[in-house]
C-alpha cells in the first residue's frame, strides 16, 4: 500500500474524479487543503482511502477530511507518520472506519449502529482479521461465580455493576445479554429516575472477550445478533438518566458503551483506548456512534486509527468523559 501526497500545486490542478490516482493507496495526505475547490472537497469525502490534511489553521476545508494534522506543532508530524504506518498495515480496516464515520453524522443512532455492524461483520470475514487471529496469543477465560452483571436498587436509583473482574469485565456474550436484558427492563420501568453503571475490580472493561473472537461461523448471523441485542442502542435511549463510572483501562467496548451515557465519571488513573484497527476491525459495540457524538468525527477517527491510550485528563479535555472524581 502507498501514501499519496498532494502539495499545493498538485492540489490546485487535481482532478476530483481521478480515482485511479488513489487505486491501491492507503492514505491521501493534502498539504494545502484550502487550495481545493468545492468539487474536490466533496470528492475527498468519498475518497477510497483515509484523507489527512496538514494545516496550520483549522478551516471549513480541513473539516472535509478524515483527520487534520496541525502543522504548527512538531509532535503532530510524528502523529502523521504513525497514521501513515497504520494505514499501510491495516488499509481495509482503516478505510472501513472512515467510510462509516463519514456517514454516521447524517444518520440517527439506530441506523448508524446498523451501518457500523455491517462494516464490522464484513471485516470479520477479511484477511486482516484472519491474520490477527492466526497470530494472536491464546487467552484463558476464568468463569466467575454469580451473574455477570450485579444489580442494586435504592428507591428510584438502579445500580448496574459489571461483575467479572477476573476477566477484566470483558464484554462477552454472557455480559452483553445480561446488560441488554437489564437495561431493556429498566427502559420500561417508569419508577426509575437514575441508572448508574459501574464495574468491580481495577478495570471498567477490557473490551470484547478475546476468547470469543473468531468463533462465529456465520458473519451474517453475527450482524443480526449484534443489532438485535445492541446494548448501545438501549443505552442511547436511556442516556439522560445514565451515569457511567469508569476506572482503570477502558478498552474497546469499555469506551464505546460508557460513551453512550449522559454523564461519564472517570476515576484517577483511568485510560481509554480503541485497539480494533490492529485486529483488522473497527469499533463494533457502537463506538463510531457514541464517541463521534461526544468528541466529533475527526477526533474519533484519529483516536481509533492511532489505537493509542489516552489519559483521563485528555479524555476530559476531548469531552469523552464529563468529570474526574
């Protein structure tokens, strides 16, 4: 895979329909996005790869691309190099991510979740995910005692606690079903005013249960289950009454689901990461929807493409969390 770069002169004369120029390209880097006309900017929004603008000022034009790099900050050039490297290694996952993120702002939550799931299911059958599966380190799941989700009721307040600390509260099928059933029941309980979601142990959630990855033999059925029993969809409808309290590593689904809450409280030392790209996937628990509605599409693309952990302070500055406590 290659990186295509448009400098100022090339950008001015670029054919907005020159798809062949990007055939096989992993990323298009534009040095002067302000030189593009409206037709070229519209083309960038449907380019068949990740589009990055290197700019010293955020403008309406730079908002038309997937990620903007601040050319006035030397550290940003290192970020660009990491983005280029990731796009070359995982081009299919990176393109699927930006394709979904370009579309979700125009969709309601339910439709956006379906789109994300379709893209995720497609990637489950892809070569990048197959390579990750072939090279992954085997994991052992420890089956805990009692239910995966513990409930506590105090008047009109319901506390929902992820209760698999021995597995770092991995988002397994068992936990998904327990959360879905609990929150679906809460949705029709008119006596509830508040729902608090928290977790046992040092980690809110380490994301999808890796021992279950690759076990679905039918990606179409996997998509149907993911949308039929979508915890994110229920959380989005309950959001005004939901507070999520997170701690430790919040990875993958741990970030995606908590971001649906109307109010997110992060404990000291909490970190946040989306690792799916390096697995040949994109966020699949609703993150392209929940996170982008909190921090914007460009910040979400950057967060997911880089796959690097951010601190609680950085998450607060972005708007990924609302409070540190």
